[in-house]
C-alpha cells in the first residue's frame, strides 16, 4: 500500500481539552521512547469510557489528549529495551481493557498481577490513544492480532469484547449456556460475536486471575490450533478518522446502535458506513 502518509514526518491526531473541545492537530513522528513502540493506527473503537477524556473528567482537562483505547495497528518502530519479540510490521492491539502496559517492576507486577500494576498508564485518558494516525505504547501493553482478523472488526473486542468475555469465563459459561449480558449496545454486540468456547491462548481479561506471561512474549497470541475469532457483526458502524468528533457524539448521544469504529487512513477510502440492525435484533 503506497500511502504517502506512511512515510510522512508528521501525523494527524484528534486531541481533546476541556469538555468536547476537539482539535485536529499535526504532530511530529518521533522515535519511540525506551520500552515503547510506535504504531500506525488502523482502527480504533469508540468506547463509552472515552467520555473520561472527552468530557473533561481527568485530573487536568486542559492538557490535550488523544482519546481511544480499542486500538489495532501496525508497529512502525520499536524503542530501545522493548521486548525484541515485537518487530516493525507486526499487527498489534493496544489499550486492551484500558490498560497501557505494566511496568514489570512494582509489587503487583512481581506477583504476576499485571492488571493491578501501580504504574500502568490508561490509554486514551492518561496517555494518547487511538483517535490518531499514529500512537505510542508500552510494548508490555501489546497483544498480537491474528493475521485473519479485520482490524475494523477486531478493535471493539479489545475493550467491550474483553469485558464481556471475561464475564463469560468467570461465570464458567459453556457452549449452549443461557446467559444474560447487562450492558447497552456494545457489550451485547460483542457477546453475540464472540465464540462461547474460549480460544486457546486467547486474550487476558481485566480482573481475570493473573497468568504468568512468557518472558519471550508478554502478549498472548492466537495459535494455529486456536479457534479463529468470529468477525464482528455487520451492525458495527465505521467512520473515517476525520469524523472522530461526529462519531463520538453519535456514541455519547445514544444514536449508535452498537459499536462505532474509527478507520485509520489505510481505510479512508471506505467512507462512513451507517449501522444497520443486527440480524439477531431485527427480528
Ligand atoms: Zn472501553
Ligand atoms: Zn507494575
């Protein structure tokens, strides 16, 4: 794909200050800090929790920040000291369940309780997220995205999907189990699109019992024996990144039927795709 934006020295990002004060800004594309990677954003789901950043519910709402924590993209550069397992060209998810990567040094981390790391940035609230063409993230916060998973379909799984999936695991739900999912729109949509049977090596969940991670690759991967994630249902809406403020409004006003995903510039040509009712709910 010969998009000149891939090689530009700057990138565009939507930042927000105060309350819903979006600004489209141009930023320098710098080398990732030690332990971090630079990611070309392909897709970013809009989560209701983005309201923390957009509605000024942060300690300092005057500091500009790019919202978004359901990010799928491709690594452009790997910073010094980052896990060398990650390489440019790898497709990754970041912001998983709002978590921006553990420090691996604090007491909870030493116990393997990475979710409760005392020094873990919140993607899209404390550090810049995915309402941008490029974002930076700690390598410890990455998950590997299987090649067959469409970034636009997969992005909402990184928060909404994960939240619901963890509940199914905790409830020991089995294929065929009757479950009720409490949550408007996104969670229920994710529930309907996620395999009932846990895939081998599938993603971790916030609040799930901590599992030691392989030092070689802190990110869970889907193995060849794993069941491939089911694509998101066609009721997800897709907006180009350039319409991020409008897409956010649609979510926060309750007009989005289910999830809205922002498409990075690699998908700009698709334009806006209005949502349509899921087959399951149209009956
Ligand atoms: Zn979220
Ligand atoms: Zn820690």
